[in-house]
């Protein structure tokens, strides 16, 4: 009971995972209170990441991370073809000996499967 | 494998549009400008770096050479920031393209040469013949000096391209080797991983050093011609 009383005053980061449902129920669930909670959360994010005067290095790191993700999206197809290339390297011939064959990336895998005795990993 | 190794050096396009333009402009978008005396931390740090570079680079020049201050400081900041951004995973580095480096080196070198011919014609022509040359060697030496003059922009561009490209290729290869070795022999993979970490630290240094070397050489050519 003593923990329930002190739970209300705690901030989100200090609440333990098991106490989370009771903490949420204890909070101000009026529309004003809910909006206020989201507003406070957004203000924290804004002051840390976006506000140039009060911000930390997190803001620039966010931009760099977005740039990395963007570059990954640009090179996704090339990486996909590289992944598919590995299937072509493990093609096994009729007599059981493994041949290392590289085929062009645009050849679909379905043809390899239909020729029989193709093991993919 | 060979095709995949150089796939990261292809200029990126998105639905036919060259995205490389945005990638080249990205470092300038990340550098701030402020008209306040006391700015925030990032801008103060940037001002400190620019001041250090300016003092280091421009102190040897005459007033005529110091008119190139903006050009040279912009050059070193651009090359340095582009190289550093290229060290992030999956990103494209514009300075790996010989076309771009030639586009930077040839106009700058040509500018310095024309400046020298325009303002100090005799002194510039005198550079083609070192002092104390034996008379029979003069024709050959003038040819050699002319060739060495025209090699300068090529060397500038190729040096930057080769250094950055080689570094990125090495990182790709050693990274690929580490991945493959993880399933075969973890202790060897650990050694290759340590090599990869050391190489990455080296690449950070190389990124900045190459920018400095490029700008220093342009500044030297300018100093010779002003």
C-alpha cells in the first residue's frame, strides 16, 4: 500500500515494469491531463533534439541516422542481389559434385529450382 | 564478388533522378551560420575549427594570396566533411569519384597558374628551369618541368580518389572476411574484427588528412604563383 501511495508522484522512467498498469490508471485521465502528458513528452523531445540552444548532440545524430537509413534504402536492391548471388553459388549438379556457378543477378531463382537437385540455403 | 565489391561506388539514382546532388549538398546543410556574437555550442565549435584552419593555412600567403582564403577554407571543410560522412555505413562518398576530384583540382590549379602568368610572368617562367642547371640539360629539364606542372592537377585528383576508394574497399573486404570467418573460426574473426576497428580509426584520420593535403597543395601552388 505504501508503494501505491508513492507511485503516483513517480515519473515514467522511475516506474518499474510490473507497476506500470497501476501507474497508468493512477494518472490524470481527463482529456486535459492526457493532452498535458503528451505535450510534456513532446517538449522534452523538442528541447533535446530540435531546439538549437538547449539541444544536445542527439539532434545531429538523428539526422545522421536518417541519412544512413536513406542510403540503405538506396542501396537495398544491390544488397538484395548480393544476397541472391549466394544461392547461385551452392548449386549442385546431377552427379552430386558441387559446382561453383555464378549467374547474372537478373536470372530468377525459380528456373534453378525447376531444373531439379538444387539445394539452397 | 567483383561486381559487388564496386557496387557501393556507383552514383546513386532514385527513379532516374540523380540523388548524388543532394548527397553532395548534405555537408553544407549540416553546417550552421549565425549572426550572433555568442552562438550555441555547435556553432562555436564550428567557428573555432574555421579560425584554426584559417590561421594555419593563410598565414604563409601574401595579401594577394589571402584573397583566396574563402576558397581554400571552404575546400578543406567540404572535402573533410564529405569524407567523414562517407564513413557512415551504406553511404555514398562523392570524393571517390575521379570526375568530381578532377572537377575540383583542375580549375583550382589552373587558377593559380593563370594568376602566376598574369602577374609574375618572368618569375613563373623561371620556375621551369631550376637554378644551376648545366647547359646541355636545359631543353630536357624544361620538358620535364612542363610535364611535372601538368601532372599536378592529375596527381591532386588521383591522390584523393585513390586514398578514399582504397580505404573503403579495404573496409568492405575485411568486413566481409570477418562475417565469413565468424561461422568458420571465431578467434580468427575476432582478430579480423580488431583489424577492422583499427582500420576504421585510420580511415577517420585519412579522411581529414587527405582534405588537408589537397588544400595545402593548392595553397602551395598559389604561394608559388603570387
